[in-house]
C-alpha cells in the first residue's frame, strides 16, 4: 500500500490563474532567474525536504507554477483534489507571490477541509499574525529563518493528532484564539541541513514528476545551482530586509549562522557529482573571517 505523504510543499504562481487574467506584471522578477510568474520555488524547500526525510517524514515538492507554465491545459484544482497528504505547506516567495499562494492554500483547504495548511519562510514570519488572524484556511505559520526542527516537531504532532503547544516558532489557532509560541529555535550554525540535488533526483523518480521539481523555466537547458554560506548577515545595508537588524527583529537571530566551510565544499562537490552546472555561492565567503574563506578554498 502506498505510504501517505506527511507533507506536500506546494509552490504557487504569483497570480492564480495568470492564464485567464489580463495582467501587467511589471519588473517584479528582474533579479531572479524565474519569469514574473515566480515559478522559482525557495531553495529552503529542498533543504527542508532532505532534513525531514532524514527524520523519517515523507515529503513531496510540487511546483504548481511550473506545471501551469509548461502545460496551458494543466488543471491545478484537479491535481490538488487527488492529493492526500497529512499536511500541505506553502511558501510566500516575497510580495508578488502573495495572491497565488493564498489562492492555492484556500483551494487546498476547500478540497481537504481536515488537512492542516502550513505557511513558512521569511515573508510568512513577518506577517504571521495577519496570516493566522485573517485567513481561516491557514492553520499554522512556522516562523524564523530555520524551520527544519520545528517543522519535524509539528509534523510529529499532526501525525499524533495533538495540538502543537510545545512546538517552538509556531503561530496557530486553538479554539478560535491565536497562539504565538516562542521563537526559540534559532540554530547557531547551518551544519544540520544540506543542499542535496541527489535527494531531489530520487524524488523526481519516486513521484515520476520532473516538472513538479524543476526550479524555474529553462533550468533543464541551463541548470544553475546555488549553495549558501549562512543564514542572517553581519551588515546593515539600509534597503535590505535580510540585514542583521531585520533578522534580529523578525527571526530572533542575534548573529549569522554559518555553514562550516568543509560542509559547504561538500555541497559543491555533491552538485558536481549530479550535474554539469554552474554553482553560485550565495554569501560572502570572508564574512565569517579570513579563516573561513581560506578553509573553503584550501
Ligand atoms: S544581505 Fe547583503 S544587502 Fe543585505 S545587509 Fe547583508 S550585505 Fe547588505
């Protein structure tokens, strides 16, 4: 018998349904590789899936935005109707993505009223109270820049059909009242997670779903990849929401969490094992000091 997925992470288009609406998108995706449909799902989906599988949870990613771009006849509602996970997860990939995410989350709850709907990521963290108070189809928001640990605890609570009273970083509703659990899970390093494209390839085979895992249009022709040195930042550039001040305010992060340079090098070698693709290192390799950069390059 097919095992039930614990979590299906759905990435929505910026607007649902962009195929039917006259839309002037404007320059909303000029600094990222995706189109204005925002079909690029967050790389956090990848590390979250890998981490949760290591902890015994079955996770699937479905890039619904990409499926809608690739196939004009693709029916998102029909797909979501036939899914049967223990929980649905959605990202809010910055402001242009809000309408699409909320529309598909509402659809998931309408089609599966008993299945919890979760939101996570930095935008969801910033707007956690608005999401839980104003959108009754959202059951949980997992806050912070590192949701792996709390997500595993929340999925365990969902499996056990227990309220997540002791799960850190979760904003939720109990008897109609909003509960804001402490934002106390703030790991000091990024050594517990991995960007593993091999994990994604196994998933493509398992679910026989290439399009649902493709990160953005044209990725198969130009499969650019990324690895990260850290979460958070030491600096305070005035226009940046990911500054030291920003992370302290909304993610309770007092200093950046760096990935050990040896593990970062392993991430890069793992990409090279699976793909003939450029690798972007996101983050200054000398931000943690000269020693970090030299260890990475040695
Ligand atoms: S992430 Fe970049 S732009 Fe933002 S504060 Fe740090 S150095 Fe500045």
